[in-house]
C-alpha cells in the first residue's frame, strides 16, 4: 500500500516511525518546509507545497497513493482543507490524526479567544507584559494592541513588527520549570497560547498556573474529527491495508 503522510508535528513523526517498521506500507512523509532543520525522519521525505488542493490531487494520482493521512498541526487549516478536497477529487481515502485540545485544570485562569484578534482585545487597555507563545505567523493581530510589551518566541528568526517586543529563538519541548523561570525573568503578566494540545509546549500552562497568571487560550479553527494518537492512526492504516490486500486477492 502506498501512503502519503502530511506532517509537521511531533505526532506525525511518531506515526512515521511506526510506519517505517511496516515493510508492507510504502509511506512518504510530506513537510511544508517551514523550518530549516526539521527533525530527521525514517521515511522518505518530500518538502514543499503541492500547489493547492488540485496540485495535491494530481500528486495523489501521479504517485498512485492508496491512502492519505493528514497529521498536520491543528491550526494548519489550509493544508487540511486541501487534503479533504484532494482526497475527494482523487478518490483516495483520508485519515486525520489530530491530538485532543488542552482542557483547563483546577487553578488555571484561562480566557478563551475565538481567534488572534479577540486574543489581542482580551489583553485589555492597560499596558501589560505579554508572552506570545504562538509561533510567528499570526503576530500581526497584536499590532492592534501596541500598548503592551511582547515577548515573542519562535523556532525560526522572526521580524514581529510590534513596537515594543523582544524575540527569542527556541524549539520545544519546554519544561514547566524552564517556562516558569522564563516568565519570571521577563516579568510576564499574561500568556497567549494557541490550543495546540501539544504536550511538548504545555509547560507554559503549568508555569502560568503556578504563578497564578492568566492565559489567553486561542481556540482551534473548525476542523474535521480524527483519531487522537499515532497508534490509533496506525490501526486504521493497517485495517485499510488489509482491505486492499483482500481486494487484490479477490480480483
Ligand atoms: P497551512 O496554512 O495550512 O498551509 C499553507 C500551505 O503550506 C499549504 O496550502 C501547502 O501549500 C503547504 N503545506 C502545509 N503543510 C504541508 C505539508 N505537510 N506538506 C506539504 N505542503 C504543506 O499551514 P501552516 O499553518 O502554514 O503550517 C505549515 C506546516 O507547519 C504544516 O505542515 C503544519 O503541520 C506545521 N506547523 C504549523 C503550526 C501552526 O501553528 N500553524 C505549528 C507547528 C507546525 P500548497 O497549497 O502549495 O500545497
């Protein structure tokens, strides 16, 4: 069975490792190419966009892909929309792997935001020291609230375009202790986070809880449901491979 795995998050890498141990599955990992030094993968890897849904559908046909797996980030809505459309166009089944969102724990002081614009508004009128732990793509929304100081953390160099800010480069995982030390050293009084659900970057939530700081939590864009773990995805993939093999025997 030929499989295309759309990746970009740790769970996709974990699934890639599971697939690499299955010789009956010929899998390729696809990355957008956003980070200059992506984690090494045991699967053959292609890098770069497909040219929209039509381009992805053409690739599925040209590569004779039997199964498409969308294991992209829960906030990467374009590629997921394209994956759904391309799978329909090319008549290829689609599996989505998406980790569950974080839920507030006792002691959390979360403010829910629908999107980055609402997150910027929720920071309020009075100047605050804000930890923007949202990557580098959606910083522009905070230009509407220039009264705050922003600590911006990203994996790749970033030009935040915010008047009062400091950018730091770092790649997770981040422990709660390290996050607590950072929040204290930078005298942060509010955190902004995307509800990615990633354990690798949940340390900031625990740190904010300990320091009794509010966290503005930006909700995920609407998306299709999926399986929650790489192991669950593998089971579905193996079931699909078995169905294909049975069909192959009976034709
Ligand atoms: P996006 O807005 O949904 O996608 C933008 C375009 O990037 C897509 O239309 C597609 O280009 C290309 N693309 C995205 N993922 C791809 C993949 N796995 N393989 C090949 N092309 C891909 O995505 P994004 O939010 O910019 O994120 C880009 C990548 O970084 C995703 O793979 C995602 O999993 C990962 N990531 C995103 C975030 C986040 O917060 N958004 C965080 C961590 C990791 P074409 O239309 O030309 O095919």
